[in-house]
C-alpha cells in the first residue's frame, strides 16, 4: 500500500485545513519544495500535492511551486486543485507531474473527463470529496446531490482508472478515517482507490492494511496533519506498508 504525504499549498505556504475550512488554517512551512524533499528523505515513494488557492478559485495559483517540486524530487507526484482545462493538464504533465487529480470540472461535465481519458488514461484521477456520502465541489464549499457511490460507479464506467476518496468531516481532525464510507466505496468499484482524511495513528494504517486484504484495489492512503504534528511517524508507517512490513 502506498502512503502519500500531503503537501497542501495556500499563499505559497504548506498548510492544513480542518474539515476543508479555509477559515481554519494551520501553517507548517513557508517552503513547500523543502517540505517535499523532507518527506522523500523520510522514505516517501509518492507525494500528493494540492493547490488550495486553485481549488477555491477554480484557477491554478501555485503552478510554479508545484512544478519545482516535481522537478526537485526523485519520486512521482500527483496534484489537484483548480484544474479545469485540457491545457492545465498538459502543462502539469509536461512539468513532470505523474498524475493529475480532477474534481469540480468532472462533476460539471462528464464529457470533459471522457475526452481527457482518451488522451491520458493512466495519468488521471478523480477526487471524491464527500460530506455524509454526498460529493462536494469548488474546494469543498458546495455539497451536490450526487451520492459518492453512484458517482464512483459512473466514473468507472466512463473508463476512469483511479479514485481518491476524502471524507471531509474527518479530514484534518486526527479522529481516524471514515472506514464505513471507504469500505462502501471499495465494494462498489474495482478500480484503484486512494483513501484520504482522518489518519491519526499507526493503528489506522494497520486497519487500512487489513482492509486492503479484502479489497486489493485499495491502492494507498494520503496522510497530512498526522505526520506534520508527529501523531504518526512516517518512517514507521512506511515500513508497515512495505511488502516486508
């Protein structure tokens, strides 16, 4: 199972939000590139980067920083936040990003996703950012009527090959993931799924690994606040996730 350290960027700084609220921000570093290098030095094999300003405004705001991260580290990087056009995706991939994470644009236009998947079938993920089982958009500020499980099935049918599932209520709260919602999603699709939101301690990683035995398409998990605040030791978690763990 891949463990993805999260680097959330707002105003050029590394921050974490509580439950996706832009009014509840904790700053951890003024140098996202150095933070990326730090997590790779700790053993991370893949990074997850979010342009929070882009997610809120609908336009990438931290492209220069994110492209520097992709150029500096020796591991693949996936990125989401404010990606709305085919040109955005092309810019990111040319800058060295391994995977581009879409959200709002896909909710608004399924045809856009179909076209994108024709060009880059293995380079695209869609993030299902959920509140009480419903999909949100526009930086988690708008709750739609879409049931996450129904939307996930629809995306798989369109040819999507990677989903990211985030439970907003647990994100940044250090209370543990919403395992019930995650398992419901894993039971509904067969494509790779990355879990996000709420990881607080090593026991959460152990529980995710147990879930992976039942659902091998659980590709990995994103962790943020827990590693920034020392509640989870990244090296220990990575060792547990390794084939020999």
